C-alpha cells in the first residue's frame, strides 16, 4: 500500500514538472529575460518604429515569433536625448557603430518615471560584440541595469544566454528609484581590456569575465563588432552620451 502511494505521488510530481516544462516552452523565458514574448506582457507602442536616420533596430526572435516587430517599439530623438519606448524587447544600433580591440562603450540612461509601463522593474543598458545584426544569427553581449539596484549580463549566441544569476545580481553601485513613478538614472559601460570584459555601472565595476568564457560556442563570435543599446520590453527610457572610446 505504501509503495502504491509513493508511486502515485511520484507520478503526480512528474506530471506537474512536465506541465511546467510545457508552459515554459509555450510562454518562453520569464519576464525581463532575453526573448520575453508577447504572452509575457509586451505591449505594442503606437506610432512605433525607428524614427532616427542612420539607426536600426531588431526585436528578440521570440517576440518576432509571437507576431511583434520593431514597429511595435519606438526610438526617437528628443533634443540631445534618444527616447526609447518598448514594446517588445529590442536592440538598437547606428550604422557604422563598430568597435574592435580594447574599448569601452558607455551611455547614461534615465527612467523618468520608474516602472512607468510595467508592474515590476525592467532593465536597459548597452551591448557590444554585435555580429550578423538584424539576422537570425545575430550575436551580442549586453549589460543592463534595473531601477531597483540590480543588474544583468546577458547575450545572444544566437540563442539567449545568461552570465550572472537567474534573476541577476544586486550591487550597491546600481541606483534605486525612490519609488514607482520617480526618476532613476544609471551610467552603464561595457569594456574590453585585454583578456577581460567588464561591466561598470555608475563608475563601479560590478562584474568581470574572461573573454574566453564569452567568445565560445553558443555565445559571441567575437568581442569585435557592432555596439549599441538594449531595452527589455515595456520600458520608457531617455539615453544620452552613447560613446565608444579606445582603451
């Protein structure tokens, strides 16, 4: 009798795990991760698209499979700032924005109203090492900050991959908004220095990786390549000072 009960319990657990696996496959990665789908809550932006000459954009493959495109997010120019509104998770880059060797890409991100378009924090940051941009084989690495003191390092190889923590990591250097609807800003940088790749937020190195861990199968083709901006879905962010400097 006890053996029968044990088998029933084990069978039930197997069914639950199988159902969760199917749900994950159908709905895709969790909110805020690379490849978040429309089913996770991405909302199309009105009058969307890339509104700045010389800029390009691409949504995550999973967003595209769900029927969304870069026209469902928006990148526009407002004075000296770039204004990104998503929409599906998206990557943006300028024509000719390439970096090689040792370099640093950085930008300042202002979320004027924290969590303005979402019910939980969503990240934004810079990417490097972009190759085959705008194609199914696109690869890149990005570091992005949340307005709650956390950050993530993620990429596409071309499938999504994670470099730090299932839900990212907290670091005192990452600014925290005073509350929902309040402004919060982050200076985010990715640097290639010899055999290392570093992410710095607000002037502090928050994580560092051996290049060999990044330039490998299923991740980057090279740290040389296109650089630009990365936004999770449902964000409303102003960007200034996107620059690339040689180290």
